[in-house]
C-alpha cells in the first residue's frame, strides 16, 4: 500500500494552465502536477520494472505531457460523470468542453496493491486555433462552479440529459483526426439532440420531429437574433449528416469545404450549449462565439 499511485500523462495542455485551474478551482488538490519533459521513469515514485518498449513509450509520451500523480488513490474523490474513475477525469472532461478541444490522458500508470498496469489513451493532433468557449481567465472558476453544482444536484445530470449527452460529445472529440468528419458532426448533433429532447419532453411541448425539437430548444435558450442567423441553415445540414451517417451509412451530399465548416460550427455550438447548462456565459463571450461560428 505504501507505493500505491495513479499517474496520468495528460497531453495538449501546459503545466501553467493546469496549475492555474487547480489553484483556482480547489477541486483536485490531491494531485501533484509536474513537467513531463523532465520525467525519468526509473526514478519515478513506486517504480516497477516493465518491458523496455513500454518504458520507452511512457518516456516519449511524458515529453509532451503534464504529469498528474496521486499517491493516495484510495482516498481520491470519485468521478461524478464516469464510472470507475477519479475526479481528475471530470476536470479533463470539463476542460474539453470549456476549450472545445479534447484533453486526454495519453497514458495512465497505476499501482494498486499488487496490481500494476498501464493503459494507453487516445492521441489527437495538436490544435493551434482558438476554440475557447469559456475565457481562459475563467477556467478555474468554471471547473469549481460546475463540479460544485453537480455535487449539490446529483439528479440534475440525468434529469437534463447532460448524461448521456456528454458521453456522445466525448466520442465526437475522440473522433477528431482518427475518423471521418461526418461521424464527428453526427456525434455533436446527437449530443445537442439529447438535451433538446429532454427539454421538449420536460416542458410538454409535444414536438416529435427531432430537427424541430432542436430548433425549438435553441430558440428558447436564446440563441436567436442576427448573431445566430447562421444556425438556421446549418441545422438542416447537421441533421442531414446525422441521418446519412447513422441511417444510411453513407456520406451526405455536401462538398468537403461545406462539411468542414459545418463540423467546426457543430463543435463550437455543442460545446457552448453544454457549457451554459453548467455556467451561463456573459453576453460579450456569447457574441464572440456567435461571430466565430458565423466565420467558419
């Protein structure tokens, strides 16, 4: 038990950013964060001799990672969103929402009692463009408020459709760069469709057509006016992609350029919808995101 640990190699984020989120949110203080570029596996806590190819791969992944290590995993806070995970998984999920990019563990190394294991994650291409939904200066507060709200309202996750919507959203993010873009668009659409459907049914509005349910949800949530005019056209395309992918198993009749633009719009809009279920954004941030969506 003295050498139990969970060590996560987190990609596509800077140490400073994650440290700021940790300090401002106060939600995962039991994790020690460090710069993976200086990591040496043989000198690591609880070192276990493993296959040389695995050790080389871990050290290679560490070079592009922030390392989060928990030396008392038995006392760690459990995930509120995922089964058999610790709260750090929720932090990464919420960061993925807040910045509309996939934050993942490139590897997870565990030593629990007599059981040592390594699991390998999904590596996605680095993203240079700005996709932020939540301003970077507000990331820590967003994580804190979101997790506090979920903790205090345990039924909210399913009552609103946030679960399973967030599962489909996470699948869309993981698809980035590893699968056809039509699948990514369809998965983002499904994540919106789920929360819209729960909203429509909960308000007894009697709308059965899935596309119309989403349109009504969008209108009621205030994504209207000239800043959001671009949604009128893209909703039809999103729905077409969803039906083509899941019902017919073929690509929609959209050019590559149009499909790429629809993907970027779906990604940012789905991210905004789910973020605002946890923390409404100010008018200036909303307008900035609306203009960015229009520009794609």
